[in-house]
C-alpha cells in the first residue's frame, strides 16, 4: 500500500502551482473588460479577440508542450513555463498599446496551454494509483483557486485603485508576476518524473524517486513501467495517430470538447459582463464574480474527496445532468427578461456542478488514458482540443450574447444533454487502476 509522503505532496503541490497561474491568468481578464473597451475603444468583436488572443496561445502551447516534455523531461518544461508566465504578466501590466497587449496575452496563453499538459501529467506520473485521482485533482483545485484569487484581486484592486477609467486594469493583469516568480523558484526543488526517467533508461534514478514519493516496491514498479514502454522494440518517436490508439484519442477528444461546450470559459472570462447583462451594477457584478469563484473552489474540494471513491464516469454523469438543468434555466431567464437573482442562483448551481464533475475530471482522465510512451502527445492532443473550443466559445460569446443571451445558454444546455448520453454509452472507468493496466483495459499492447 503506497503512502502519502511529504515529498509526494510537495512535488504535486509545486507542479499544481502552474495550474494556479493557469486559473489566475484565465480569470483575471474578466475584471478588465470594461476598462479595455474604454482604453482601446474596442467593439464586441475586438473585445472577444482580446480575450481569445490568450486562448490562441493556449492552443499552440498545448500542442508544443508534448515533445519538449518527452525530450527534456517534465521539470525543465515547467521551469520554462514559469518564465513565460512572468514575461506575460509584466508585459500585460506595462503594455503601451492594444497590439502589445495582444502579444503578451498570447505569450501567457502559451504558458497556460503548456501547463494544462505538463502539470497534471507530471502529477499523474509520480502519484500512486490509489491516490492519483485526488492528487491530479489538486491541479484542478489550484486552477479554481487561481480563478478565485483573480476575482478577489480584481475586486480589491478596483476598490483601491479605481474603476474602469483608471489604470487598475494594469495592476490586475500585472500582479500575476509574483506567483510566477515563486513557481520558477520552487520547480527547481522537485524530482523528475519517474516514468520519464524509465523512458530514458535511467532506472536507478526512477526507482529512487518512486521510493521517495512513497512506493512500497519501486523496483517492481520500474519493471512494470519498462514493460509497458516496450523499451527494446518501440521507438520514442512512435506516432500517436495510429489504429491501436484510436479509443483513447476519441475519448480524449470527447471529454475535452464537452468540457468547453458546457460554456465554462464564457462564464469565467465574462462573469461580470453576464451579471451586468442580467441587470447588476458593475461593482455588484464583481462581488458576484467572487461568489462564483468561491463556489467553484468549494465544490472542487468536494470532488477531490470523492473522485477516487465514486469514479470519473459517475461524476461526469451527475455533472452533465445538473449542468443541463442550470443552463436551461439561465436561457429561460434571459429569454423572459427575468431579473438577476435567478441568473445568479442558476450560475452558482452551474459552477457547483461543473466543479464537481467536468472541472475535476478532465485533467485526471486525460493524464490516465494514454500509454506511457505517447502520454505527453496524447495529453497535448486533449489540451489542444480543450483550448480550441475554449478559444471559439470565448471569441464568439460576446457577439452572440449581444444579440441573444438566451440562445448561447440554450446551446450549452443541449451540449450537456448530448454529453450525458455519450458518457453513459462509451466512457470506461479508470479509478484505482495503474496507468500501465489502463492501457491493457483499453486494448493497447
């Protein structure tokens, strides 16, 4: 029975700090949208592109992170991502014009996309099977902690520095440089992934890392990992897109797509705008954003305690049903012009169901279903799919919502109904199963 060692907790927590920055950088823009409209005279399409500029970076970052993490290791790539976060925060805070702001948001997007691949993958590869769900969910916990921190930071800065007409937006965007610098320092103190070390034929180092993180029989586990890699016969450059990997590829694309077709990034990026659309004042909208962020955090914590008990599939089914109901009610509220109270209540329910299900499951599941030898590229594919839909939803949402908020939320509700059906029919359970045995369950030799 593997034990929860301090080294394991420290390593997972440091990797998850990259996810904290992922969440912070994702949500912080929500408090600046009104100021950016005024400062750069942006229309709805331009504002949508300003938000989506980071997401374009996440697409490239997610695609690009896989190969460097396979070639150089997980830890050096995490350090490089910390540098990109730091550069983006400083650049956005000091941006002299709209074009430079777009460039630095794109750089931040590269870091977010890379973090969404490497942080959960690293945690999955150091975690014992019985604890993997909770520890990888720590990555998602830090994402939502970052989101809540961004909402709180935006509210406090707006109170201290001023409203949309002030330079508060620069402080909001630039303050992320502080955790980015800490991330860079802490990453230097964690061990390399033992599964990457085995892939490099560094078995003794891998065994030492596994012993330090709590494995009872590290040598036997190294042997199991080596066997799964087929070290003597399989090239490190084995292509991902081949028939034997069809099932994990389709599952990854399905889980990642529905995560964004739930409309979560429309809510995260435009939280204050949505509440303003529902009739709230701007200051009240920022407070309601904090309520949403706090709910997100609380239900992510609940999901972390049950994901290894109830499993990934059960959480997704419960979440899809609850999300469909909440989104349908929001669409009804906008269609009938009902006041902001119903919208707030439904969106609190929405974020609770999302955090309990999709938000906690996606990065766990993507880090589990691909074999060791192609995990980095498989994780990159899942993250690319996630960020592709995130960019599309975030870019188009303000344009569609300007015409009909009800239509946007009705579409998201319909996608959750479809997700429920597909998860029920096709998704295999992975709780409590070693990474090497999961690939055999999926028929991969």
